[in-house]
C-alpha cells in the first residue's frame, strides 16, 4: 500500500515479535513496547492518527477500495498484537473498551464503543479475480476450525489436510480459504461455533454462500445484477454470466474460469441448479438457523430495524429467499426468544434484535439441533 505512514510501518514490520511483553508491562494500555514494535516506541494515539490519515487520504483515489482493503488487513494484524495486551485494561476501564473504534471518523456510527472484532468483520471487498470457488473444501474444513484457538494453527491444519498434492498449493489455498471466511485475520468464534454445529446441514451452505458473496465482490455483483433479475425468467444463460465477468475484467484471461467458478458457488451451496447452458433459479426457502445467523451478521448490534433491511438486502437478492418466508422466520425467532419484538403497523414494519452476534450464536445452535432431529 503506497500511502502507508512510517508509524504504521513500524508496527506492521514488528508485529508479533514479542507480544507477550505487552501483557507484562502496565504501560501497554497507552504505549506499545519497543520490542513489539520492531525497536520503536510508538504511542497508540500516534498510530490511530496515522491510520485515520491514511483512510481519509484514500478518498478520491482510483485505487481507493484496494487501499482500504489492505489497510483493514493491517488493522487485523495489529489487533492480534493489541488484543491480549489491552484486554485487562479494557476490563478495568470500560470507557476505553475499544482500541480500534476511533480508527474511522464516521458520524453515522453508534456512539457505543465497539469491540475490536467488529471493526473489520466485512472489510470493503475489492473487485478481484476469483477463479477458485473452494465450496466443496469449505463445507468440509470450516467445521474443523472450532478445534483451533488461533488462525495460525488452523492455517497449518489446512496446509496439511487440503486434498492437493503439492505443499505449496495446499498452503496457497489455505490462505485463500482463510481470507475468504475470516477477513481481517480473526478466527471468529461465532462462525466456528455455527459451522461445527451445522456440519452436514443445508444451513451451513447458506451461510458459506453469504460469506463468499461478502468477501468476493464479483460473486455478489453477479448475484445481485445478473441472477436475481433473472427470477421472472426462471434463470439465466451461463454465457450472460461470462459476458458480465468479461465486462468487469476485460483484460483478464481467466474470465471463462471465473464465470465457471461463480456458477459452482451457486450450485455447490444449493442456491441454484445448472447445466452446461443455463443457471436455473427460483425463489427458495432456507433454514431457520441459517436465517437467524445471517440476520445477526446483517444486524450485528441489538437494535430496531425495518423489514426492508432484509427484504431488499442480501437475504433476498443473493440467497433468493422468498419474502413471505423471511417475514415468517422473524415471527419464529420472536417465539424462540431471539428477537424482542416484531411489529407491522400500517406501512411501518419493524423488528428488534436482542443479542449481539457473539452472544446469539449459542442460542442459534439449539435451532440447528431441532432441524436435524
């Protein structure tokens, strides 16, 4: 990233060298130790100011999305250093409960401090080449992630167990899978908990399709701009998907491979069916458990939301879930105690969530067990 500041580089280059020393020093809550920052003594305030400046400076640049994605990745790595050293200070000083919350000045954001894991859950996805769907592999290995406490261990597991001959290929594909489902370098406990409970359940396919659309922008663009509008016709020609990909990647030789990969994402995760010529689509119904989990990915913090948040969003336009079915699931979640209220008064239709994402997943698991019984 060409606009990185010296302060940010100091931290990035020295990350994870001696993170245990951060815990040992009380001064960690205001300054990073010199050994953890590559020999430099850099205040957290300076780092935050540098990152904010970089973010603001990217406005108007043609490579803005790429810069911000890379910045979010670096913030994720910084979090791995800071999270352990700042945990005790966050518990003792609730008003400083978030280290990364000040990174982006955005008046639309809630005044309530957010946890570090919430900042880059879905970094702004870059429009990039996507020639590997990894759908079959993801369904097999994502449930295994619950066995590991950090991404480094999980990465080594993938590098050892993915079904590819060359070690280099296994390691490269392990990185692809981790970057797709764990953006920002965080082993999200909510996803690992859901994945292991949903192994072999169609609910896991729906969730992984949604997460793929979130991380691979070209997949979500095809879903929203090509596949969803084709519902009245019952499907779309695969050549239309190929043309759409070529339109956005005119110089890419992998365009045919990309369009085939995107079709496999739809078919392997059970969103659509395809033959050699056509991708067939229709409105569908999912599972209550996957609906509950994706709803809380869309609405991470407890609050009141309009029905349109779901009816005009990814649940309908990506997953092709039927709108009446979506509304029915809201009432079922209220009965299950996961929502506070669902109301339809004249044209004002709203629902109120009760739990943040990291807490609700343990309440979604019983729904999975009911579906499997």
